[in-house]
C-alpha cells in the first residue's frame, strides 16, 4: 500500500518535524498537513495544507475523502502543563480526536493509524526506575488520564475491529527547530535557548529531577519505524514504552558548561514539579527494541552539541 498520509496537528512540536520528514520520504504531494490554524508557516508553505479541527468528525472525514488518505498520524493534543489549566478542554480535545480517527478506521476510511501516548500515563505509584512495559498506571494529570484511557481504546479497537493502530509512549522531546508546546519536560528545550540568549536559566524543576528524554530526530525515527513495521511483529497495540536517555537539570547544565563555561542555572520549582514527581526516572523499552528493532542514536552530549550549534546559528541569521 502506497501511503497517502494525513497529519492532524502538523504545526505542533513533533507534528511539524514529522511532516517534513515524511514529505522527504514519500513526496510532498502524498503528505497532507493539517492543523486548526496557520501558526507554522514553514509547514503551511512546504506542501498541501488544510485547516482542520481534530474535534470535528465530519471535517476530518471530508479531508480524508478529498485526499484519498489511507494513513493518519494524529498529533493534535493538549499537553500536561497546559491541560492542568484547562482540564475539560484537554479531555475533550484529546479524547474526541482519538475517537474520530478510530471510528473512521473501524469504518474502513483509514487503513493505518498512529496515535502517540506518553510517559504521563504513569503516576506516583508506578515504579520509577526502569519502568516496565506492564505496570501500575495511576496518572495524576488530565493529559496522563487521556493517554491511559486512549491506550485502552486503541487496544480495544485493534482486538474488536482489527483497526491497525500503532503507538509509542513518548518521553520528553528535545528539538531546536520548534518551541515547546506546554509540557512538563519543556525545561530541557528552554534551557538551551536561554543558554544562547542570556547564558543563564531559571528552571521550574529541582536540580535532581530525573526524567526520560529523547532528541527529536530519535522520536521521529521511532514514529516512522513503528509505522513501517510489519503488523505481525507488533505484539502491543496499546502503546510501546520508548526511551533513549534520562537526565536531570543538573546533568544538562554540566553538559552545556562544556561549551559555555560561564552558563549559570537557578531553580524555582512551580506546579510542574508536582507533575514531574509522579513520572518515571527511567524507562524499560526492551519490548520495542525486540519487536520492531528500535534503537536510539543521541546521547546527552550529542543533544547539547546539536542544540547549541543550531540555536547559535539561528541567532546569527536573525541578528
């Protein structure tokens, strides 16, 4: 099956880079980007773009029919920190959008579906070290609740209706190309921007808060790899644990100081600290590595070099 792809939420942090990568692989005419507004002109101007409300079933179906879509990546979501400010909006967006594409797949309009879960499915009762694929999940945020419930529905639609849905639990994602989108792990992006701009950063987490993280290139690779995997190799249809590295704000500071020795960090934990405290320190993603040969490429120092080099270049270009 030659993919004709629709990306819903293509202007977001992951969606924007996924759009460019998929267009480079399949051709821009075969990858339709969509979002609720024109808030990322780089995505809007790089190929076919549709204004699309992920909560509007009819609009999604019309877009799929219009472009003869067979593969959908649902990247639209309200993330953890923003979701705590607007809990019902987060619930409605995250759940309605998922049900719409699951039902369209059930009805035969979509042949293959990607939906991202998150480490937010875990909670304070989850084992924090090397968190296993199957474990206690009692999420304490609305975002985490939507992801946990979403996982159950994905597995249900796969078992009951043979919907080919695939998912990974993203850790924190780090990228220099797009600004963070309201997540608890966003400090790990902001810190690099502030290092280049001000040579200092005030962190909203404590220095010893360890969280699973991943460079954007690895996250995009994992997303495409699981979608390219043969269906029979995928033993988990709820969502796969996914991991690369874990580190603390103190670790990332030390990595930055190898390039910027005078860089300073201070700490002022806010409401996001309580969210981070419920999440794992590290993730066991052995099932993903066994079932579809997942492996990451970027270490913390690799990430730091990529982030600082590219952000410095961007600053010089816009100066």
